[in-house]
């Protein structure tokens, strides 16, 4: 578990590390803090009455939590535990809410990781592209899925009835679980993707497999970052490609049992390891994100024979 209690390059708060000291340790309390710091841009007007200026949309593309805190403090310099009015919250989507929680939990010594997959509670029966936080509950000795995006406004608007800080595994499917279900014929690939954008299918799930593998190696990327082995939109996957993604799903489906394998696979395969630059699909451009070899996942903090 030690690997996931240490920060990665995206979750490291850097010069703002001390600001986390005053925050609570309990995950639900941290989620409440985050909901006072971040604003989901797409629903800003409808849910919170905020018209987001186009000039602020660049906040969506801040990859590192240190950058996000810097921008947040530019908008409102008060302590992090103080909830901002919606117009003074830093813009984000599901990924950014999750990155905040993962970073805060790791700062408290709680093993946590971002998981890329699909939520069943937005637009049933479809499974929409989504990220959640997975943290280790030491008392119960299990990984718990937590969705910090859902404050009381979201819960009411979407009529959410489940515990968003202990999301049932039937309500959020990791990319590996979605892939396995679709490959076995249990689920239809057309139900998985971004329905309003008309993006769905096995190729989409395969892209999320690559993102999830990177996140399991503590390299959490934006949901619209593209690189390497990720398929092109609408790509029909042939037998060789299907076999490739079958293997990624096998490794990431039980990431603890396959911890050392997923570490070796990530570091050893240039097609899935995050490169120095990636393609930002929303901005339609390539962006340099690493100035050196930091695209390689951080070295294990445990001994080579230890469990994750």
C-alpha cells in the first residue's frame, strides 16, 4: 500500500504542501472541502448560477495539483478549508475533483489512487466516461471508491441515492471491468463512452484502459490526453489489438495482485508509458508535459518483493 500513499508528479502539492496540514484526514470531510474549492464548468450556470468566462477555461487543462492550487489562490487567497463562492472556485471536471482528493489523502498518509472508468449514475442505462478516487480503508481492509464531485446540488439534480463516498462497484466500472464485460458479451460497448459527444465503443474503453494503467503507476493524465497505444476515434480493433487490450485489462483488473507486473509493463512499453508530450484532444494540439524522463512511473518505495 505504501506506493499509493506517496505523491506522484501530478498530485505533488509542492510549495503548497503546508496548506494541507490544517485539513481533516477523513475522506468525506476532505470531499466536502474540495466541493468548496472546485467548480464543474459544464454545469456552472445551470447548477450554481455562474457564467464562466471563456478566458477561464484554461483552468481545465492544469494538470498538476500545484498549478491548480496556485490558480485557486489567485481567485481567493484564503485557507483551503474555507469554501469559496462558486465563482471563485477553480474550474474542473471529474478528474480534477479526484486529483484533489488523491493528493490530500496521500498527504495524510492514506493510500489513494485515481481510477479511470465509467459511471452508471449519470445517464442510465449508459455508462459515462468518469473518474473516481479509490482509497484504502485500513479498518475494513478494502479499497473504497469515492466520488468527491457530488455535493448536495449534484445529488439532488441527478437523484443520486447511493453513498458517493463508498460507490458500489456496480455503479462505477473501472476500464478493465468495462472491457471484460464487453468482450465476454455481458455488456454492449455502445453503452460506454460520452453519449452527448457521440463517442462510444470498444475503442473508447481501450483508451481508458491506457489512462487507468498510467494512473495506477501514479501518472494521472487529463481525460482528453492522447498518446501511444490509445486507439483513434471509431477505430475497429483487429485481433492483435484486441489481444493487447485484453492483456491490459487482465493486469489492471486486479491491480494489487498484478502490482509488480503493471509497474514493469508501464515502464517497459513505450506505447503505454506517458511520453514527454501528449495530444490534448480538447485543445487540438500537442503539449509538452515532462522536461526529462519523469514520464517513467516513480520508483517503488517498498522493497521489490513487497506488496503494493
